[in-house]
């Protein structure tokens, strides 16, 4: 099941070479072995705020991905442990090396990471990317559970933003369980 959500940041007040950045995470869920549980994923997206093309430091932001599972009383009556993996797509750039946000034909490079050390790109496990795993336990007495995972984003410094505008990308979140 795939749900698409778009996060939009209000347009910034006119400013010289300041760019508002937003990232929309499109949501997807793929079931593999969901005998006694149904799981969903949600996220409000990643907010980077404003980007100053003259600033020497990178612009960072973060967002949260929440995985929630519900016990299905009609299928089983025992404990169910749900192991899952969360992966992120390349977005519009079709590359994990550097994802791109766009405003029309103009782009800004960025990437998404598994921690605030910005060392491991969060992707689909191919190349040098990583996925994030987790597990939840549900049963007739505790029919729902959820885990939250932080997505860390970084826009490298000193990129030339051609226009002061909102830059966006759509990244698909897939949860396999």
C-alpha cells in the first residue's frame, strides 16, 4: 500500500540568496510476512529551514519516520514479533551519491542519513547505503505498538541556488516486514 504525503513550507519573505528548503517523504509499505499484524508508516517529512548560499557551514534538518503495527485478533491469538526494515528511495535524482531538491529546473544537493554523524547515507542497502531495522511486539493484551526513527538531512554549504524559492524532493519510504 502506498500513501503519498507532501510537506510544504510557506514561501519565505523576499531575501537575497536565501532559499527555503523542504523535503517530502512519500510513503510506501510492502508486506512480506504479516501473519498476525498489520503495519503502517508515517512521516511529516524533513524540514531544512532556510539555506544561505554564502554560509560556510552545511544546513541540517531532521524528520521522524514512525512504524506502527496492530495485532490482528482474527488471525492469531499469541504473541507476534514484527521485525522490519526501513529503506528510502533516491528521490528525483535517481542517485544515493547526492540526492537533489528542485525548484523548477534549479537544483540543490542534499542527502539523508541514519544518524546525526552524517556518516551513513540512508538508502535501500545497495552500494554504500544503509537501511534501518527495528522490531515490535504485539499480542491480544497489547494490540498496537510503534517505533520512531529519526532521519537526518544535510545540505552541503556554498551551493549556488539560482533562485530564492522552495526546493523540494519526494523520497519513498518502504517498510518491509
